[in-house]
C-alpha cells in the first residue's frame, strides 16, 4: 500500500483566473489522517497559497465544509483511509459562489439565518422572583435534534433546490426556525412566519432529502421543513390559538 | 441579492394552498389508485377475475350510478392534480430554462385539462 | 447585508446542472418518485378513454385487453406502488401529532397509513370484482 495519496483541489484566484482550475498534490498518507490534515500539509509544506476555512478540527465549529469526491463533508471528519489509495478531489461547497480556492461566499446563508431570528424571542419576560423558566425533558425532546445544527452549510451544498433557486431560505435556516418555534420559552412564531412561510421559504422545498442525508449532526432538516409545511397548513385552516403541531 | 427581511407576510399563501392540495391529492390517490390498476389493468385483461369494465353491461350499469361517476371524477381530479404539481417541480429540478410562472401555467393547465376531460366524459356517458 | 470585501471580490458561480439526480441512487430514487405521477396519470387517461367508449354502445365498446395494455398496466402498477410506498412511509415523518408533551410515534402513523392502504385496496378490488360478475 503506497504511503502517499493524491489530493486534487480546486484553485481559483479571482485576480488571475477566468474560471476555477484544478491542482494535484502528493501528500504523505497515514491511516488516522483526515482530509483537513492533507490540506494543512499542502499549505504548510507544498503550497502556502492554498486558501480554505477551518477551525476546531473536531466537527463542532462547522467551518471546514467542502465537497470531497463530490459529497459535502466536514473535512475534519472525512478520513483519508476511506478513499486511499484512490485520489481525493476536494472542491468548494457546491451551490455557493467561490471567493478563492476552497473558500465560498457564505453571506447569503448568514442573511437567511438572520431572517429567521434564531434566538429566543420573548418580549415579555417573567417578573423577577417569578421563578425559573421551567422546560421539561419531554419538551426539549421535541427540538433537541434541531438544536444540534453547527451551521456548516453542508445541507445547502447538497440541496438541488438551493442550487437552482438561490433565494430558497434553505434547510438549516428553516430547521433552526423550527427549533425556536418549538421551544416553549419562545414567542417568535409570528415574527418568523414572514421568512419561513414565504414563497422562498418552506414551499420551495420538494423533499429531495439530501440535506438530512449529508448532515453531520443528524439534524434532519427535511423533517423540519415538512412539519413546518403541515403546521403552516393547519394554521390557515385553524387560525385560532397558539398552536404548533 | 434579496433582503430576506423584506418578505411580505402571506406571500407564500398560494404556494401553501398548492402544496396542501397536492399533499392531500397524492395521499388519497396513493391509497386508491393501485387497486384500480391491478384489478382493471392486470387481472381483468388476463381473465383472472371478472371486473366491471370487461363487459359493456357491467360497465354501463356501474356508470349509471351517480355515486360511481362522482367517485371516478374525484379520483381523476386527485390523479391529474398530483401530475400537474409533480411535473412542475420535476421540470424545475431538471433545470428547464422556463420561468416558474409559465411552468406553473403549463403544468397546472394540463392538470385542469385532464380534469375537464374527465368531467366531460363522465357527464356525456349515458 | 453583504460585506464590503465580498462585494468587491470577483466571485465565481458554478453553473447548475440538471443532471444532478443521476449521480447517486438516492437522488435517482427521488426523481423516480416524482416521475410516478406521469404513468399513473397516463393509465388513468386510458381508463377515461375506455369509459368514453361506452357511448358507442355494446357493439362499439372495447375494453382494453391486449398484451401491450397488460404490460403497460404492470409498469404503471410498479410506479403506483412506489408512489404509495414512499408517500405513506413519509406520513409518519410529516405528521407531528401532539399527545400532551409528547407526540404520536411516527412509526404508528405510518403503520396506520399502510393499514388504510390495504383496507381501501381490498374494498376497491372487491367492488370492482363483485360488480363485474
């Protein structure tokens, strides 16, 4: 078994290149290496000009999302041994505009995230001395899954709807909206409706399901979107009361 | 780049209505249609079972019952609406370079045409 | 709000490919699921044409009986069953029915949906056969 592996990455310098090109590097291979290790080796020892995002290197910050052999992956969690001795092709996350090399423009996602107000919205807090804001385990069970989102955007890279309709609010934003809508401490359902229930919101989704398939945290944004559709429909048929199905 | 904070509340109402209609149509047609295809399309033509549409007398008798006509009309609506909705999104997924408005007009238009044909046939048959 | 730097940078947008669904079996299954509406509608259209032939009277009425129609029906039946299977399986995922602080288990909802499918199919098949005697 060879002790090196070929790693091909996208290269794009907006000052020089009309369109992206590829560059291949020979990287030393060890069983416990991940794709991010290979990229760090390239940058440190072979080509310091390679640009990419990374941070925690342990699958919690969501910074290092890229396409690895055509699949959206966290490069800190994609082991080279799963590809070796085949070549590994690393590309920037699909469906996002490329700024440089493996770095994509994430501003559209951040705007969408902001539009769904992913925080507890509670304009009328309880009185001081009124006691804790109790939330039971059965209640947190309803939204714990959606709270695992690390904003890595792999779901956007996998989503063909986001690919052909960049205005689509997208899986992560909708899943996070649902997380807060289901939180008993939150009263922001009405404020989130404008974004979530707009034409570019939940209704764009055709339930391909790729978002849930690629999510590294098991969030299941596809489920969040479909349940939001059902919730929205019932809200129109039965508009009275505060209800979240 | 669109400013998502400017979404008009309720701007997705029509989309919601179209989706809710599709969800119900697809669900009910999923439950009802396979039995028709199996019995009328396979068992009957292979003479493995008597079926109402294998003979003029039995078909005529069934169609003379208004409830049967209403049932066939409803199933027709379910089937053709599901067709229109799904084909619209299929064409979008395939990257067909036609604006969504015209795709909607074409696919839902075909669905309405199918439903119209069904109603015409069921009304005109004695 | 687009940052100034991002606005200045010449970003590159990769073209969208309509062939994305061919790359994986999962996405191929999705497109097949969406496509099921076409053969189902086609079969039902043939049935409406058969109904229209009743106007021709007993001598003009010709039910679909050919081998080609049986093959066509078998193919449509496969698509119809695939549509039923995928839609009813997802019912448990889509329908979140609160039960106090918990929810009705998704598996129970899907099981009930499939039970409804079998009961309805049996009733419809029974009626089609009974009134065909």
